[in-house]
C-alpha cells in the first residue's frame, strides 16, 4: 500500500513554520521556528540525527516560552522520525502529545497534520486500519473546513489507500476517482506515485493486467524523477508492488529486475547507521523529556509568579489609562451605536417575521388546497359506487338481502368515512369530529364487518371468529360508523400480519350503570406479533413497524385513527403482543342502551319520502357516471329531470324552461358551478339551487353565499337527505 504519508506534511509544516500561525516577535520563538525548518529539511534527506537534534532544541525553547503551537509542531516532526525507522510506539506517543497541544491552541491546520500522521502510522504500518481511517477522516474534516484543495487531496489519497489495504476496493476507489484530475494537474511527485500505484493495485485486483501494468509503470516513471530521500521509501514500495505484479502474470524477468531495485533501495534507506541515530536520538529526547517535565513542574510556577509580580503594576497602570480613554470614547458614541444596533436588530427581526408569516400562510394555503382537491377527487367516484349500489337495490328487489351487495354498500360507506378521517385527521385532534347517535345491534355489525373482510381473510388463509356476550343489550345507541371503523382497522391489521391462523373478536359487558353500558372489546390474533421496543410507536401518526422481512403497505394512520376514535367515545385502548405468538388489542367504550332514545331515533328515520306532486329538476353535471346515478335516483322516486353537461347549457335552458330546483355540480369545465349560479341569479331567476359537490361545505362556504346558492349536499349522500332538501326548498 503506497500512502501519501510524509513529504507533503513536512513541506506544509516547513512553509507554515516560516510564516507562523501564531506570530511572535520574541527572538527565541524565531530561533525555534528556524530550528523546526532545519529539522524538516533534514528529515526530507533522512538525516535522522540532525532532524531529531533540531526538533529537540526547538521543543526546549517552545516549552520554556509556553508556546504550545511550536511544541506541537516539534512533537510532530519527532514522531515522523520515529515512525520512519519503525519505533511505532514512541511515534504514537509523540504524535498524541502534539495533538493534545494543538487542541489546546485550537489550531486546525496542525490538528490536520497530526491526525493524518497518526492515520499513516496505524494504516501504513498495518497496526489498526480502523483507527487509521478514523484519523484520516478527522484530518479530511479540517481540510474541508479550510477549503484547502491540496490537503483534501492528500487526505483522500490516504483514506483510499487504507481501504485498499483491507481489500475494500469499492470504498477506496471512490476517493481516488474524486481526486484523480487534481493530482494529474496539480499534484506533486509523491502524490502521482501514490495515485498511480493504487490504480495499478485496483486494476490488478480486477485482473485487468493491461491497465494495472500501465498505472504501475506510470508510478515507476515518477519514482525515477524523484530526488528526495524520504520519498525513496515510497519508490521502494512501488518496486516491490510491480515486482509482485509481474510475478503474478509470470513475467519473471521483470519481476526479478524490480525486486532487485526494491532490495537495493531498502538497504540504502534503512541502513544500520540511520537506525542507530534514531535510537541514540530517541534516548536523548526521552531523557530530556523527563528532565523538562520535572523542571517545568518546579520552575514554571516560580517564573510565572515573578513575571506576574513584575508586570502587575505596569498592567494595572495601562489598564487604568486604557479604561479612561475607552470611557471617554464610549461616552461620545455609545448612544448612537446603541440606537443603530437596536434599529438594525428590529429591521432584521421584522424581516424574519415577515418571511416566516409568508411561509406559514403559504403552507396553510397549500394544505387546505391539498385536502380540498383530494377530498373532491376521492368522493366523486365514491358517489358513483354508492349511487349504483342503491340503483341495483331499487331495481332488483330480489337482491335486497344479498350479503355481497350489503358488503359492497357497507364497504363504500366505510371507505367514504375512512377517506374523510384520513384527510381530516387534524380535525380529529382538534375535536372537530362529532359522534352521531345511531341504533344498532353489535352482533349484526360485527357479522357485516366479518363478511366484508372475507376476501382479506382468504388471502392469508385466516379465519375470523366472533364471540358476543349474551348479556349485552340487543339494541345499542352510538356512532356505529365510527365503531365499525375501529373494528375494520384492527381486524384488517390482524389479518395482514397473520398467516394460516385466526382472528378472534370478543365483546363483553363490563357493567351497566343506568342506560350506560361499559363494553370491553378484544381483537386477538396469533400472527407474527410486535417487538417490545416498537409497541409504544404503533399508535403514532405515519408510523409503520416493519416486523421481520415482511413489507406491509399502508398510510401509517390506521391505528392513530383508532386511538383518536376510541378517545372520542371517552374510551381507553391498550396493546399486548409477543413476537411469534400474536397480538391482543383491548379497548373499552361506554355506549347507550336506552329503548326510548332508540325508538325516537328510528321514528325520525322513517321519513315519508313519497312524492305527491311531480317535481321537475335540472341536473348540471359533467361526469357521465354521476349523471346516470343522479338520473336513476330521481326517476326511481318519481322526479322528472333533465341533464346538461356544463354551465353554459344550463344558462340557456333555464331561460326557456321552468324547473322546481337545480342540482348544480361545482367542479365543471368551461365554467364552474359558482359562476353559473351567479349568472342565473343575474337573470332574475330565483329557482332553488342545490350545490351537489365533493368539496367540504366549510371549504366553500364563502363562495356558496356569494353565488346565492340555497343549499349544499356533499357527495356521496343518502338519497333521503337529497329528497328532503328538495321538498323543503320547493314547498316553503
């Protein structure tokens, strides 16, 4: 593995040392910088003893002057020397000391050097690649912060090399591809050696021998152009890598040639004299380090105390003079500056508030528009489903008790209720959904729900069982649509997450107080269950728990709506589950069991809808299916009707023919229902206009008033409501 390990770090170190990130005018600090410069130059020439001597002298000066930045740089170059000659433990020790000091002065540049050097040590020396990559990426972070393309280049070279060393070629090649163009144009000799050698290794890994040889030879070319002693260690590695490559492809002559060059260069670089110099220099540095730490502990306090004492009076005098001058200056500009600052702050705050207000209004408008549009688009086809179901029941009396048609009608009504709740879940949270009183039998309702879910049960080979406590009254009063919605959501979930199993629905009477019945319901399955850590999440909005490898689809609102609806009933709900064994959801609800109230509700539903006079109705509707449904609905109940496709046709017809009422669709091409109604009123025609629309009334209330529309019926609707509205408006 060829890492871009030393030359650039030392070169940058040398250049930065000349200018100095922390500039000092003290002569001793200048001397330390010159010593560090010489240490770097000697290291490039692999003159180890000289390099260590210069760095050690610079460290002594930096320590005496409490210059942590220069000390960190000295530790950096000492570590480089020990690393180059294989004393890795000491190298790590000195790099770490340097990093501690660099963190104290918060110098990102030096922190970048030291992190990259530690990365080189852990990776290039094959000690711990995980730690090495971590340090490389830390160094890359500092390079990116300073937007230093050169430092970014060598950091990515090192990271890519580290990944290659652990044979993670897919991760490493990404870094090399990002910097290839920059290295080719701007990179120095060492960068080009490293990049081309690694590309050779990559194509060698892919068994693309032609490409591998091409890049290895490029690396050799740049090695032969090198005249820096330090980089010869990289050249030695290149010769070794290309020798191995030729040996792999059985070109033994070239393999032997480059192996000899590798051995010759290794002997030259790592000779006994240099290794001895490192050991001698290391012992001297360690001895000096110990003495320096002892002296520093004893003397630093005395020196600092003397300096503080000597300078205290002078500093106090300077502070007093400075304070007086500042006070005089502040007295002249303070008020104006304060006012200007406050005004600027107010302007900025006002602008931020204005932007925030505009964004909030825009978001609110988009949300309202989305809900209105989706509501219309879903309710329009549902009107056709419900209407055609009613037509079939009216025209084919023999199908009145058909379980399929009952399930179809029930499902259509349930779907409408579900659509409304999903689109208006925020209204549920704001308590804008009001429960209605209806009369029902709990066993019958559960049976209808069971039948409607029959095909979902068959899909996963499941069975549905119902157990209803005989002590539960036959007739209950409550919102059966919302209650059905709770059961359908829970039973559907159980069926989806159960295979070859069963879903059991139980209903028990807990107690009866007066006319109030407190019922306990359980939905039990033996499906895959829910992990304990996920059980608290299932009732949250838009949350889907992925259990095992199954991928279940849905909005993530089902159980949220269940929980909200149970709370609307003033009930409680809880969940128990175990993975692999199944899930039990239990909820309790208070429902009325008042015979007189039930009779009153039933009596109010028995409305006489027979038409004793003939009403003539104009239907303005562009949807062909809805035209058929509305026409059949009216004609089956002895209304006469005429249908037009758009508002202009309606305008032309009402001027020629009298109608008892007009059923006006809102969302039409050419001209919408509001504009059509306005033009009718402008002609002086006062025929009752009933808007038949899929939009919520509250969303169009202002437009209804402005167009002088008499009433609104939201699609899909119960037929008796439409007939009641027509009779009320026409006969008043």
